[in-house]
């Protein structure tokens, strides 16, 4: 189990696949629906390539961290 450096929050899942279903670029917030049907919030700093932008409909691989007692997507990578 790894940790999320900004908060030392533990990763709670392995790598998962999903689809970006919402992204508000000015706010930097979005949602990913995982392949198993769960929805996860993410912030643009969680996008692994550092771009802080991602397209709705993009297939992704990601990990889950616990932040503020909620699970969020982290280390989001495009999965074309």
C-alpha cells in the first residue's frame, strides 16, 4: 500500500480503469466512473501528466486515495 504525498493518505485500491464523465476546467474538479460502476471525485492535480486538463469521455487508469474521509481518484493516466 502506497501513500499520497500531499496528505500521506493511504492508497485503498490497486490500479483501476474508468471513464472521465465530468470535468470543470476552471474549478479543476471532475468525476471518473470506474469500470465497476463507482464514481470518484478528482482534482486536476491528480492528473499524472501534469497538464491539469482532461477531456470528458477519456478512458483512464487511476488509483484511489482517502482524503478527508472520502475516496478520490489519484494518479490519473490516459488509457487510449
